[in-house]
């Protein structure tokens, strides 16, 4: 009979790491930031990454439809700057394809005007100018309530 040592020294025994309870586990939310301005996307991305509870993708309006066809997201953050903007077309396209993903709109247009041009399907409107801390607060409140 051949004996093969499993451990040669006692130091090789390592304690099993303590498992977290389910309430302590923070699930990362997948967010798609949609804005044609790469600097705005980058700034929002930096602030959301600091929170460590978001997994972030970013795109312009044209790329967003392709990403939505190939990936799932917990919510979208879409920029709308004018009534006939690409963001409005994007949201209407998303809803026409029956995507039920929550959509947060960032805009300098007032809420009644936005609700007029996009009558359905918005989770929340974030009016410009806004602080990043208020953006994060709104996202966390709305996401945790779903």
C-alpha cells in the first residue's frame, strides 16, 4: 500500500471563509447609459462606479438598440435634450419592441413636456441641472422599490 500525503504541513489547512447572509449580499444592477456625448457618459459612469453596486455599459443611441437585443439590463439612463431627439426615438423603439426595462430620463425639458412626447414607459425623469449624488439617490430609491 502506497501512502500519499494530502497535506505535508499544518499551515496548508486554511479556514473556510464565512458565508455572507443573503441580506448582506449586494447584487450589482446592470445599467446602460445612453447619451451621444461621450464626456457625459464617462462622468456618469465614474460616479456610478464609485458606488460599487452598478455594472455599467455605455453607448450612443444607435448602439443601444443592438445592445438591448443581445444583453439584458436592469435599467437604462437615457438623455433627451429636445422633443425630436434620438433619445425619444430610442425610447419609442424600445417600447415598441416590448422591452419592459425601467427607463430613467435625464433632460433639461420639463416633466410635463417629456410626458407629452413620451406618454408611457418612463420610470423617472431627472431634470438638468442635477448633482451626481441626487442622481445616485434617485436610482437607488427606484431600483430598491422594484
